[in-house]
C-alpha cells in the first residue's frame, strides 16, 4: 500500500453536514468562512457539470459539492487552495488514525 503525506485542514467533524455551493463551504447550514481559503480559478463549475462520484453516486463538482454527512470516526478535509486541491471532495473521508499530526510551520497558505 502506497502512503502519501498531505497537508489539509479538517473542515467537517463526525456528524457534521458539509456542502459546497458556488465555492462557499457550509457546515451544518452555516457558511464556514476562513481568510486562508483561496480560489485561483475565476470560473465556477456548476453541479451538473461535475465529475465527482463516490461509489457510483454523483456528488457534484469541486465548486458545488454534497451535501454529505461525516460518519462517526471520520473527518472531511480540504486544502487551502480550494480550486486546485485533491481533498475529501475527491477521495472521501479520512479515518481518525489517518490524521497523523499538525504542521509545525505554515509557510504559504
């Protein structure tokens, strides 16, 4: 099994409902605004043009995703560069034991 370390932020905790609508992240129906999140692509990909599938279920696009409920013992993570980040939108939830540490320094966010 190939293991790869990546740096992402935990956005959704167990039991949370996560949704992305027009590039805005919503947790349990409330907009989740953080100044570190950035968008480099001026386009917004409509849900209908999305290509994200989880277990053959259509989930939308990077900009219009979900909603999904985070299962017990798992977490939803996203990268700071929301338009160019392979994260939970694409590969699903992380189990708690897959979260290994926190970065010691944030050089570029």
